[in-house]
C-alpha cells in the first residue's frame, strides 16, 4: 500500500509542481532536504478475516502531512494531495477515502522558521 500511495503522489503533476518527488517520504523528512515537503505514516493496518481465515483485503489508515513556509502553500499542497487520493480506486488500492483534516503550525523557538502543516487522514482498502 505504501508504494502505491507514494507512486500516486509522485506521479501527480499538480503535486509535483509544488513538492518535488524527493520531498515526499514515508516516516520522516530527511534533515536539510528543504521545504515544502510531505510526510506520510501508517496509523493502522489490519488484514481482513472471514470464518475460514484471512481474506486478503486489508484496511488501514494513513496520515499525510503537508509542510510549507506559509499556510496558503500548505493548504494548496493538501488540496492537491486530496484530489489525487480521495476516491481513488486502482491497482491494489480498492478505495482511498479522506476522513479528516487538521491545520497547525510546527513548534520551535524561531517564529520565522516554523512551518505550517496541514495533516490529513485517509482510510484505505487494499489488496497486495
């Protein structure tokens, strides 16, 4: 699932126009790699079961955080990400659904360097 989500975002012209593909990462953003950027993490992942055992369909939840120097830029990136993923069906992804958005600003002692963040949660249904 992680590879499929990354491929969708890295293959989206509107997303890549704002965030280079090497700044879209699972887990963490490499220090010094610049901004704006997108980080993603799996929040939940569970394989489906039926009475006879696993059914091969997994359900999960992913969090995607869009970081930028301005709120407007972070929001614009998040809208592009949402447009690519919400309702997507294809390949092993049976359905990706946007379920929540939170806006915030990163902490830190230097106000001028604090990035804005738009954090989104998506549920996924997928099959390997």
